[in-house]
């Protein structure tokens, strides 16, 4: 029986990882945020993640892959 529980957990973790890579970034919100933040610190980053989490983007904000995607978007689209 314990093996079945483990298999279910692994499948759930795998599904979450696949969902994260397929989740669409909230580009509009991120561009708006970038207009207000030419640079940012760790507290700003955490505030952004909390704001996105409230907007039902937790699949992105709560996984390392999702946070990396958000960070890459910000770095790529920030005005230099």
C-alpha cells in the first residue's frame, strides 16, 4: 500500500512540474511592474511574487522553475 502512495506523490509532483513549464507568464502584469521598477531588491521581488500569487499565479510563484521564468522575463524586458 505504501508503494501506491509514493507513486501517486511522484505523479503529482511530475504533473506540477509539467504545468509550471506550460503556464503562461502574466506578461501584462510584469510589464506594468517593470514600468514602476527600473531596478529592484529582494523585498521588491518578494512583493511581486506575493502580488502574482494573489492573482492566481501560484503555479509560477511557488516553484523554482516558475520563479526563474518570471525572473528571466523581467531581466529580458527591463529598460536599461
